[in-house]
């Protein structure tokens, strides 16, 4: 059958993005304690096509994904992007995956282990250079109420969350990133509810964001980061955002490049 989509197009109109989205797909990610963890991701895959192509066969995205059997890590992510760019003859290739990551932790006062869920996102782009980021949402919770042994256990409650998006210099385990965030977000939450609270007990989004930003900025394997801390209150929410200096420089270059592109199209 003739491949109509790959035929030449003489209208000289670039397709900015073409692809598939919201694919539910089983994947295997690296797990520090168990080596691997199986989970289910939502996947978006798309490319930038030059003007000489009419389009692309969407089934090719799934074919490429199937070749890697859902095994997702830093190395395979790059290889998938390379294959997308080469086989689809694209100017740039992009892939986004979002998946729940489960970590076994001691979650309450009697030290019983339970599974905690963390939402993770990975985004990769390949044009001239390779760009891969990881984002993790880490819940922030108040201290566990002391159990009386009478009636149902009291609820842990929910303070908010920290969204950390970063680019690596070297590989970092997801578990280590979660631990890094929770060391900051929980250090003022260890007081018993019956103990008088110190003046700095009550957390603010600014206080958490600054402390966490300082910790991320000092990590040698983190190239740059974006951080958002949000507190969920009754009827409204408060938030604070911090970017590393390198991230701000990248954002400015991206904005300048976007403006130049718009001017070129006009």
C-alpha cells in the first residue's frame, strides 16, 4: 500500500506537532530496593515535521514504543526519541509519560509498613540536543494524631504538596529524590500533638520552598530545577515557586527563541 503521508508536500507549511496522546501503557521503571517496578503510564508521543512531508502514520509511534517493551529509564528514553526522529524523519521528537510510583514506608506510630503513591512525570525532547526532565509530586502531611485505641483511627490529614521538576547531571534514584523532599517538608512536623509547639512549628509555603530550594541547589547531580509548593486550604490555596538560576536562563532563551520564531512566521 502506498504511504500517502510520507509523500512530498509542496505547500511549504511546517507541522509544529503531530502525534498520539493519552495512551495507557504498562511500563517498567527502575526501583532502588527491588531493581524494577511495574506500573501503568499515560504516554504522549509527538514530532515536529518539516514542510516537505504531508504527515506521518500514527501507528509508527506505538510500534516504536512496543519495541522497548515498556522498559523506561534514562537510556531507553533517549533511544526511543532517537528512533522516533530517525524513522519519522522529524526535526525534533518528544515523549511525555506520567505514572504512579509506589514506595513502601513505615506510615504510622506502630511502625507498620504501607505503600505510598507518588505521581511522576518524565518529559524528553531530542532536536540537536537531548533534554530530559523528571517531575515528582510529593505530598506534605501534618503529624500523625496520637491513637487512643478507642474507635476508628484518626485521619492523617493533608497539608499540600511539593512539585519538583529537575534536569540531571548524573542519574538519581526516584526514592532518593522523594527522601530529599520529605526530609525538608517533615522536619517541623515531628512534634507530638500534646507537646507545646515552638514558634517555627507552623509551616508556610515560603519557608518550605526556600529550604527545599537550598537543598536541591546544593546537590551535585542536579543540573537545574523548578519547584512549586502548594498549601490546600478551605476555599483557597497558597503557593510559592522557586527556579534555579540555570532554569531561569533556559526559560529566557526559550522565550527569545519563541519570539524569533513568531517574527519569522509573520
